């Protein structure tokens, strides 16, 4: 049963790639399509960050991830290199959990 799911997923990916390759160029060059394509990754990544930060299973959770995200946001505001942003967020979450201020 698992292999059927894997094969169905592979077929779906192939079909999506095929459909994307047969779209005429004049459609892809429209201003509206270009704007959507530019904003789509930003919205998807924002949604992923929101879900991973504020949700556990089916519940809303406010734990050490929230202040870690806030610290990362401040670091990004000051144009800190990405690896330092990740370290600042990790250290913030670890310190809050270590001192018992968050779960």
C-alpha cells in the first residue's frame, strides 16, 4: 500500500511538471502572473514559519519558539548574517527552556 502512495505522488509530480512545461510563454509573461510568482514563495514561507512556531498538532502553543522568532526578527532587522540569526534564535529558545521561563 505504501508503494502505491509513493507511485501516485511521483505521478502527480510528473504531471505537474509536464503541465508547467506546456503553458505558453505569452501567459507566463503577463504582469499579473509575474507578480503572483514573485510573491508566492514569500507567502508560503511565512505560512510555514507561522505554523511551525505557533502550532503543535491541532492546538495553538505559545512556548520558547515565539520569543526565539522575535529575537530572530530583531536580528534580521539589523541585517545580521543568516547563520547568526539562526544561532540567536536557538540560543534564545535554549536559554528560556534552561531557566524554566518557557516550555
